[in-house]
């Protein structure tokens, strides 16, 4: 029918104009920079701050809206695009897993920090290094993504308790042995998430042999993958 249908970005762009006064909108574009679509944003990034669509619509940028690009590289971006953006370069070698873990634990109860920090420091780096050097993940992922996934899994596994009187939510206080078992699960399903079954078995064997962790008993060890 040749009818125009807004895509994801233009839909979010229109919604940003409907926000209330005092509300800030951040649109984060975390995919690879494509030479075609990034050129279409040049009118947004220059002084006009207007999105021009293929159907002729011109949508101005909301005063309280900001755009953040998080690409792995800018190989396909033209000089015109690069010159319209402020750049913050963060090397993957400069931002390893430790500060990300620290930032997450700063918002967790002190009992969790006391238990989890030694576990991560004792084994996470060794497990990650073994995976990176000896195994073959199905997709290239940065170290910061692995630790972020481990933290997210931990956060999802630790239950939230609700006070029946006030209805207030609070983080349940788990004993150290319970947290250590959750850590094993989180590490296996963050670092091992992108591995095939054979490589997961190798990772499991490495953890059993090299890491002093509270591991569950394994039956039929040769035929078992975590």
C-alpha cells in the first residue's frame, strides 16, 4: 500500500516530544554504526536538530532529549558524522571486570559484598582467561559484558522479601554458603553462556580442577555439562 510506518527510532523520537517538563530522555544507540543510517542522522546532530524522514516528515529534537552512541568502533562513520559528536574513548583493556563489580556491590548489602568479592577475586579472572585463551565462544563479547551478565544473574537469583506490614521491598539476607553456590551458577552462565556443549564441559572441568569453589556433586561426570 506504500503507507509510511514509523520504525523504532522515529517512534521513540516522537515520544520524546510528549514528555513532561523536567523529564529527561536519553536515547542510547548501542549497535554498530552503519554508513547509510548514520548519514541520515546528520541533520539531527548539526545545529538544525531535526530528524528528516523518507516520507518528508521533519521532527524537531526535544530540548530535554539526548542521544548516546555506544558502538564497538566508528570505522563506517564519515568525518562529517564524527565531527558532530563528542567522543569518549574507553578501551576494553582499561575497563576490566573489577570496577564494574565494585560498582554493583556498592549497591548491595554489606554481607553480600563480604562474601562475593573474595569469590570473584579468587576465580573470575582465571576462569575468564581460560575461556578466552582455550575455548571458542560463538560470539565476540567484551570482558565488561561478561561481568555485567554475572552481576545481573546474581541479582536475579537473590530473592526480594516484602514486609507484610509496610509492603516495603528489601533484599533477602542469604547465608554465605548459599551465595557461593549462586556465584558458581552465575559464573558458569555468564562466561559459559556463549560456549557450545563440548566447551562448557571443558570449562566445567577447569573450574573443578583449578578453582576452590563450593561445587555441587556431579553424577555421571563424563556425560554432564553444567
